[in-house]
C-alpha cells in the first residue's frame, strides 16, 4: 500500500487528510502539531509517518487535551517529542485524544 508524501517545509498542524500519509523534510527544523479531537476528529487507528532527512529537527507538539505516549514508556510526561536528524517516526491514534509515537531518533 502506498503512503503518499506531504513535503514538510513549514510548521504544520495535522489535518484529517494527512491520515495514511507521511511528512518528509529535507531541510530546516519544523514543528508538527497533533490537534485535539475537538478540532480534528481523526478516526481511531489513524496513522501518520514522519521522516526527517535533514540536519534540523522535527518537534511533535500536542494541543491542549491530547496525550502523547512515546512507545515503550508508560507515562506521557511531555507535550512534545523531537525527531532527530535522519529519524523516522509513526504517530498512531489509539483513543479519542490519545496518540502513540514510535520510531528511531526520538527524544
């Protein structure tokens, strides 16, 4: 199955049309924001990949009310995570305002 590409060259807030796609950056440092379910009602199970092929970093932020878990960690703890140079990550929605982030090059 194809995973269509969205060029990441500016700060972005995820939109419903992004489900099943991948964000791809080759330059700069950007922020991708996960909106609350009240603002964008992604279906449970929605997945979005992020690929960072640049020397910058990509920050994954959450809007108020969104819980973001780093896979392998039982606490959410942070409202943002960083995808480092040449990092690859997948966001997956598992409940109304709950997302997991898994990949390589995450902090």
